[in-house]
C-alpha cells in the first residue's frame, strides 16, 4: 500500500522531489521551521544521526550540537547567519542519538515564500568523519616525514624543481654542504659540482637521466660552501604528479669520504698482505734453492781447490781452466749470498759500527766502482750514533745502492751518501734508528716501477746487465738486522734509498777489523767426525780435512754420528751440518754435550738456519768454505 501511495505521489512535481529526498542515504536532508524545530526527516538523516522520524520531528535541531556549542549559542547563530546572509556553512562536531560524535559538514539555506517571508530552513548534513580521519592521518604522516627529514643529519635530503633549483633543505644538507636554507633555496644545484663536472654538463645529464629512467645514482666529488671537496654518493629520483607530469626531483647526498678512505686503506692493506705473502713465498723458495746450490758449490769449489794443488803446475792452460772454474764457483757463491740475503737467511754478525767510518774506508772502492763520471759526496752530522749491522754486508749494501745510482745516470751525476737519526720509521716499531741515504741525480722511477723495485729478479737494466737481486739483497739484509729499506723516486728527479738500521749500544768496531778471520792453524793431528746428509759435501769435507792431516770419520745422519761416537772413543772434534732429516745439527750437539760437555762442535751451514739465541757458543762455518777457512775454524774450536 505504501509503495502504491509513493508511486501516486511521484506523479506530481512535489511528489517526485520527495521521492528523490527519501532515496538519499549519504546526506541528512531535512527542514526546520523558523525557530529551528525539525519538521521533516529523510532516511540519510536517520542513518547517521540515529533518530527515527517519529522521535525527532517536533524537536529542536540544537540537540545535534555538542554541549559546548549549545552553551555558546552556535545553533541560534547558524540560523541567524543563514537568514541574514542567505547561507550558513561550517564543519564541526555533531552528536548522534547514542551520544557519539561525528565530524560533519553542515549547510543551512533559508526557505522563503513567494512574498519573501521566511518559512523555515533547509539543512543538509554530511558525515565527514572518515575523510577527516584520513586527512588527519595524512597530516600526521606528513609531519612525521618532515620531522624525519629534519632529524636526519648524515644525509643531505632536499627537493629540486624540474629545472634543478633547490626548493627545500634539511639539516643534513646544511651540515654536509655548509649552506643555511636561506642561502641556498632558490639556487641551482649545479653549484655543488666541481668546475670540471659543470663544464662536462654533468648536472644537466643527472636530471635528464632521472627524468628518463626515474632514478640516477653515482659517486663522485662534490663541493662544500667553503670550497673543500668531499666524496659523495648521490641519488636523484624524479617526482611526478598524479597526471604523470614532472613535479621535480628528490635528491639525497651522503658524504662517503671517510668510507672511501677506509676502503682504499683496506685495499692497500690487502695488496700489501698479498705482496708480503708473495715475497715470503719467493723467499722460502729462494732460500731453499740457495741452500741446495751452496751444497753443490761446496763440492765444486772444494774439489777444484784440491785438484789445483794436486795437478802439475807446468801446464798453464790446465791451471787457467781450473782458475776459471774456481772463479765461476766463487761468483755462484756470491750469487747465493745475495739470494740468501733477500730471503733473510744469511748468517749475519751484528756488531756496533760507525757508519761514517765504514763509508770513509770504502771511499776508494766506491769511486773506482762508480767511475770518473760520477761524483761521490758524503753529508754526515758531527755526532752520529752507531748501528747494529754486519760490516761486510753493510759495505756490500752501500756499494749495491751506489752502483744502482750510477746505472740510473748514464751521462754521469752525483751520488750522495748521508745519514740521519730517526724514531718514526714506517713499518718499524718505535725506537732509535739511523737511516743511511744513498741518493742519485738520475732518471728516477715511475710509480709502477717503484712498486716492483724490490722484487727479486726484477730489473730495468736490460738483459745481462743486472741480476735483479741488488735491492732485494739490501732489503733482506736490512730486515734481518731489524731495520728496513725505504725507496723514494720520481721520474726525472732521481732516487733516494734509505737503509734504516737500529741504533747500537757498545763500542764501535772498525770496518777494517776482521771479526772472524784467524790466520792461525792448529798443528794438532785430530780425529774428526763429519756429519752431513749430502754425500757430495761429505766427500769434499773429508778430502779437505785429510789433506790437512786429520783422521776423518764420516756420518750421513745424526743417528749414525751417535753410533760412531759410542764406538770410537778418540773423537777430538765434530763438524756437523744443521739441516738434516730426523735430527738437526743443533739437536745432535745438545745430545752430545749431555754426555760430553767439553766436546768441540762446529756447525757448518749454508744460511741462517738457527733462530735468535740458538746455538750460542758453537763456532759456525759458512758454506761454501775453503780449506783455509776450515783450518781457521778448527783452530778456534780446539786451539792452535
């Protein structure tokens, strides 16, 4: 029946309007009389205000307002404004039937009859609670974002216009780049780039790539306000409007200067470690080869020495051939000494030395070795501390460095030898060092050559003009002595080699003083036990001893030597190799001294096989050795 009545009513204009109003549920549309009493009510009003039509018609509309608004007279003012101005519109809190509040948009229009008399008001209310909540959430999110951006100080975060002009600026940008907001907003971001980058068009390329691809990222140098450079990671993102048009760019810059330095330092440390490991591996290989080569040279040199004395001397050609072979063996021995020096396995006799005295006494040798086109100068302070070094090896090192300087000066020049005391030597622990510098005025080295200069067998002198072991030998000797070798060079500016060695305590020893040589020989005829696992060396040593008139027992190992000692009670002296299978020479000496504390024992070794403090008190015999050196060490061990 109701649907029929509504249909019949809709046939008139007023009926159609009422039908429309009743169909609306998203808006509360109702009428008030001139006093504000509700006289109509639609389903939309019932839906979000909660009142049925029978409950609200005849009631004043002020009940929809909060207690505070009613006390302030807002309902009455709303009607007065609508009556006076023809419309009242406002947003504010309203109250539902259940007492809950909702945020509403309210429009009140006055209704007048044909004569202009006020007959009431049309009131339209819309529930905007969800929209207001969304707007509040958006505002809160924006505020949080602003606080976040403003709170970031490790990143420069700012906006650019489509043309690249700065439109916002955070504290991180101010800290990193040095500009206050009022100094930089409105300025073009290209001022942060270096002059080279600006000329290359990098700022424009940055925006073009970000526009085309949506993002640009790169690392490079940027400028602060004070002109200093910093290394930066830069990200530029394009920002678009909902319609797809370009709004601008978000730019984030991070100062990664320290990180880059740390990464570079780490890479340099890694390269240094790899270089150290490579040099250590080469050192082990070189030392092992030199040890074996020394044994071969020992056999060759000793056999040639015996052969030269036993062959008739009336044929000069035979004598010349033997001498030539002997010189070749000696050159081979010198080469192995260089290899052992590089490997830090040569036997060093460290004593306090006066460097100035060493240089002065080898002045003639230096000048004759360098030739007339090279001038030798020395610059030493009046007082100079002594150093701990091996006299012979120090002379050889200085001669090598001077010859390298000569070879770098094909048209002649000056080699300057000087010395300074230092406490801060790179690569060495803090302490007192004397750095002896050998500086030339030659062609110098580029960075790549300088890096490889101390590699074994690396040379720039051409085929046949250098072994590539000079600098490695000096470097190895320096490290074995507790010091280091430093090289400085630039193309066209010459080279300076600094040999830094620890300052010594005690009285200096003259470079000409022979610390080890003894010209005395023993007249005693001894029974000697030789111990060596290399049969060539064992045979050669036995032959040299027998020619000196001694009785010789030979053992191929330490265990065999102990058997001979238990069997033969008249052994006067033992000469033993150090490196042997099962038991070393030092271990053998310890076993023998436990039973016979006074047994003379000589350690024969090709290089420094003993650690610091090991084998103290035992005479050493360096391989390859001559018959004279063998006789001298025997005399020191047992007495003349």
